[in-house]
């Protein structure tokens, strides 16, 4: 099937070339960091030792896990509308897991020693488990997506042996994000991160951001190809995102209550820093203000059925939710965990240009893999004018 | 006794045979200060700990001597920018050393006193728990060791340590060493380092550099030995530790 990725319109090749260019730029920036040191190439410091890349890991593991939201209803509840996009969800997961794993890789000061993680397996370290669950999830999604698509191409039902793997992937999805939450939730002296709610909160944000991204992608697919992911599926995704977003905002409220009713200083300080600024340090305040504004805009659109159903506003809402959560989880959450620092002082962090370009390179790797897999999937799916779910596809 | 060179040789050889992990852990984690090094006059101890008598540190010079002795001997780079500096032992004031427990109405003298800070060699160290490659690990004598040759630079331990005791090499460290000591290895870009309680000296029967340079202001010894000097000092003075509430059980005590 891979040959299908080699035939495309000029705009397909322009996009591919763009991604490859970004990967090369990211790679050069990454080399630069290892040449001159992270002092000049990242926004990190002795006090804030994790930043943008670890944020990207956190965020994209979530998006990857959210593939379960289209796979589970289809396989467990026979929800037919998602039938066409299970493969889209699975392939999105593949790309996002790659982004997540590369985001961990690029934080390493000694990347050539990465094999030590396997040579000296250390089960008491959460990174060990993170690597294990992510690798497994990557494999499962690639396997399931590919096998189902292959069957679809031959106009046959998916082989029976794939079923256990599909169920395995479904059960595995929450685990990858739970383990990611455990990276944070078990560290003494980091009260902002150390909440039993962490994994649940991560899943809530993931289940809002993931479907939002799927909505955006579905709209793009619809524009650039003859394959239609289906209006019903897109509407359902918006509904799921709405509930997840509400749970996410509710959880933020819970964090506020615990911190401010208990009045324990360290629990309050990170939140004060994020939303109002602490001791004159307020670099993330506008960042969080935008994130909050986007969340409520998204909520307003998605809560109001006519706006949620109209595709233009739906797209705007999805973009708002996606970026709101990306800004929060993908950066602010990580940095604010280090504030105040171990000496009750505030050291701020920001994203250096070099760091951003490395991240852009990492996203591009994910995007490239997703593009190629989607190209194959869409070509296969375009051929079916009447698909097997009985709905007529949009044919122009 | 196994010298560092022998150790590296065996490690290199055994890793060729695919035994790297097993050897390194055994040799470093179980042996030094215990079996292999017991022959010569290695200091023997079950739980190394330190008491810093902060009353006795009076002048800038008192601190400087101690810090210099450590940093010079261990080739610690001198980086001026506090964001990216590397430090094994340093000072801070009362309020920032003892966050959470600092008393507001304590005497001005104590408020302005400086306190030596270093890795606490916690009995229950979160840094060891989180390291994915066992580059930081516990020796049976309580030292939290750091293997700069295995560290992958993930910085998880820096997030894990609640005491800010760990430094990442954000800059090429060799460019910032003023006086190079050929006896001790230098580090590379992208690894984490910290105080090791001078394990190399303990294993030779010597006291850590800072203890030696302090001329009696720092007491070092075996906490599990009821007859040790350190236990005597602890029983006769009121001491405090940093962030005991976290359950890490720091092994550095401060006489106020
Ligand atoms: S002080 Fe920090 S680095 Fe030292 S043992 Fe404790 S947790 Fe680890
Ligand atoms: S930075 Fe090095 S010592 Fe610290 S957790 Fe990572 S591998 Fe272990």
C-alpha cells in the first residue's frame, strides 16, 4: 500500500517538502544545542530544568490517547458513524506518539546514551514505563490501522485476529496518559504537580484537545480529498470535546479550591504565578489569559448547539480548545511546577528560538508520518463511493 | 582496592561482553566502602551524615575555604550566571535555606547568617527513584552517588530533588574550569552532577574536602554508630534539617 503515498498532486509534494525542510532545520538546531550547550539554546535553567519539550511530550501523549474516543465507541458500542474514521484516529495516534517520544529524546543532554534506558532497565523510574507504554501503543496503532486499511482496500472485512489487538489498544490508551501524569504526580516538593487528580485531569484535557484536532483534520480532509469523514462523526466529536472541556475546567476549579481553602502557600503560589504573577514575575500571565479566553470561547461555541453544529463556528471552537490546552499543558503547566523553586524564589522560563525550532522539527516528523499514512488511507477510502456503512460519500 | 582506572577498564570490558549493567551496579552500589575497599584504611560507615555547626562560621573566608576546597578538587566549573551555574556546595540565607520552617521572629543574627547547602544524601532520595538509568544511585553507606558517565541528561532528578542540589551542565564545563585538577575527572556538556560526599576520599580513609577545610566546623561520621562523634554532637545540640516534612530524610544537619 505504501506506493499510494508516492502519487500525489503538487500541493501534496509542496507540503511534504515543507515538512522535510522543517525537520532539517530542527535537526540542525538540535545539533547546535549539543555543540554550544543548552544555556544558549533553551529557556531552561538550574531551577526550571524542564520546559517546552516536556510540555510537548505531555500534550501529544494526550492527543495520541484520545484516538480511543473514536475506536472505542465503534468497537465496543457499535457506533457506526465512527467506522470511517477509526483509521484516521489510529494513524493520528501513531504520529502523536512519535512526537511525544522524540520530545523526550530531544531533552536529553547525552542522546548517544539513550540506550542506557534499555541496557539498565529501572522499573522504579517512570520514564522507563513511559517508554514502554508509548512503544507498545505505537506498535498497536500502527498494526491495527494498517491491517484494517489493508482489508478495506481489498474490500474485505478486517481479519479476526486483529480484534484482540484493537481491544488491547483501547485499554492501553488511558494507560499512556496515566503514566505521563505519574512523571509529575509523585515528586515531593512539587506541590503544583502532586495531585491525585493529575492523571484524570490529563485525560480530560486530552479528550478535549484530541477530538478538537480530529475535527480540524476531518475538515481539512474533506476539503482536499473526496473522502468524507462524515458529518455525524464530526458532530459527535464536538460533543465529546464539550464534555471533556467542561470536566477540565471543573478540575481547574477543584485545584483552586484545594489550594486556596487550605491556604497552604506552596499550593497557592504556582496558581498565583500563572494567573496573576508572583512577586513581580508575570511572564506567563498573558499566556494563561489567552489560554483561558480560548477555553471559554470554545466552551461557549460548543455549549450552544446551533454554533456547535454549524461547521464554520465548529472549526473556530475546535481551534480555540486545541490551542487553549496546548498553551496550558504544553508549556505553562510544566514551568509553573518549578515555581517557586527549591529556595522559595521565582525563576521564570521561556521558549528559546532554537528550542522552538527543534520542537517544530519534532512536530514535522509526526506530521510527515501522519500525512503519508493519511494519504494512503484516503486514497483507499476515496475508491469506495458507497462505503460499507451505508452512507453515501461526498463525490464532487 | 579498585582504582578508578581499573574500574573503568573492567567496566569497559564487561560492557563489551554485555555485562555492563550488572557489573557497574555491583561494583559501585555494593562494594565501595564495604567489601572491596575494606582492606586499607577506608572509612567504614553504615550511614554517612554531616552536621554543620553554623554558629562557628563567622567570616566570608570561613565559607570560602570550604567551598573552594570542594570546587577546586572536583573541577567544578565557575559559571557566573546563576541560571546555569554548577555548584556542589554553596551558601544561602536562613529564610531561603529553611523554606517552610523559617521562623519569622528569630534573632536578626540568625536571619542574616549564611548556611552551607549541599546534597543531603537523603536516606530516601527522590532523585534516585526517578533516574531512568541508575546514573544516580544509593551506596549501602548512604551516599547518593552520581555516575556522570552513565547519565543521559534527562534532568528528571533535578525535578525530583526538592533541595536544588543538582546542577546540569548547560555550558561546556571544561571551558569554565579555572584551575584544573588532573586527579579528578571533568564532566561533559549535558550531564547532571552534584556533591558525592567525596566518596573517593572516604574510600581511602579520608574525610570529605569540606569537612577537612572547615577545621572542625563540620562534623562527619556514621549516623548508625551510637558511639560516633556525630551522634554525640546530635544528642547534645538542637539541630534542624531542610524540608523534613517531605520524608526524604536528609543526612545533613544544622546546628543553629
Ligand atoms: S538532596 Fe537532592 S540530590 Fe541529594 S540525595 Fe536528596 S534528593 Fe537526591
Ligand atoms: S539527568 Fe542523569 S542522573 Fe538525572 S535522572 Fe536523568 S539520567 Fe539520571
